[in-house]
C-alpha cells in the first residue's frame, strides 16, 4: 500500500522536472517548430551563420502588458552538420553563459534596444542551459525553435528582432 502512494508523487516530480529552471522557477517547455506561423525571416550576415536561416514566429504580450515572449528559430540550410552556439550577449553579466542572451529586440521606431530579462539569480529568461532547450549542433534541414522574454512598454506594438549573425527581422507585430 505504501509503495502505491509514493509512485504517483514520483511520477509528478519526473513529469515536472523538465520545466524547472536552475533558479527553481517553472519554465515553459521548449517551443516546437511544427505549426508555427512565420512573421519574417533573415539570412546570414556573417561567416559563422552562413549555413543558417533565422525566422520569427511570435511576439506575445502577457496579461500584465509589459512582458513580451518572442519565439524564433534557426534552420540549418547547409549540407552538413553546423554548430549554433554563438548568440550569447556581452552587454550584461548573465550567470548562465550558455544562453542566447545576445538576441535583442528594438521597437520598430528604433528608439530603444531591449535585452532579455534576467531573473534574481542572474539567469537570462531565454533559451539556454537553464531552460533545457539548447541544441548546439543542427543537422542539414533541421530547425529548432527558441524563446526570449523582454520587458517592453505597453505602447510598443511592433518590434524588430536581432539575432547575432543575421540581418534584423523587422516589423514583427505584438499580439
């Protein structure tokens, strides 16, 4: 009897573990690339990203109004395995060094640049090692979706997404 009571608790812990970040906060599961809308794409503008195509899928405002979650992806359009591990930012000292904290947005009026939010532990609220959705090597034709969270004024209704190594993806509407 005692064994039966512990099994559901263990199953619940195992089920929730992939959604817990290093800081202990619950994180959303990694975005899937199937059935995502395309709000624009960008070609490489550097040698390091020459085998990739970047794409914006969504910019969704939270109920609070000032938080925006952006879903974006990269696809290996080359003919060999390629590494995607360079979009770390160096503007702020995020504690999770394997994050895509270098992915920024600007308001479409270009008046201000927004960097991904940082939690109380200094971790980037973006795809990275604490969110368990980093994939550093992509095979030919493989596409992987990532996410980033920003604090943006409520009067901003569209953004430009800037992923290091790619041209900006402009005029992405915020829904």
